[in-house]
């Protein structure tokens, strides 16, 4: 899969059919950065994608990147950098809520066992 927009080039791939992790490569000013796709979610009527960048050894970094996620009428994906600070904060807050919900569900699941 190829996602292209606004100076960012993404090549997404599954490493193999048994591996559920989707990865992509962002082409940024500082060079190519391989990332794991963590989630795509909706906030305020728009879709966002959260990716976890990896260092040169393939180890995850301590930060995530959030971009606006779009698909054209043919289903071809693209991403956009979020310029608006309010929009970015809303998207980041929603992602934090999703993490909290996932943590709660995990804890609730542990209680049932």
C-alpha cells in the first residue's frame, strides 16, 4: 500500500501474513522513519492515524505521531499534517481517551478471569 501526501510518503506493509503489525515508512526532512501503525480512529467527524516511530535498530521510540487520515473515493489512503493546534489537541485527547478505555477493558478482563 502506498500513502502519499504533503511531502510525506508512506509505504505500508505486513511483514508476513501471520504478523498482524502494519508498518509504514515516513519520508521526512530528516530522512526515512519506519513506524508501526497503532490505530486509525475518528474524532470530530475526521479520521486520524497514530504511528509509533522506530529507531535505526527497529526499537520503538518514546513518542507517537498523529496525522489526519483520508481515503479518496477509490479507497486510496493519504495523510495530512495537522496544522491547527486545536484540532491536534482534540485528536491527541481522543487518542488518550482510547488508551484509557483500552486499559480499563484490559483491567476489567483480568478481573473476570
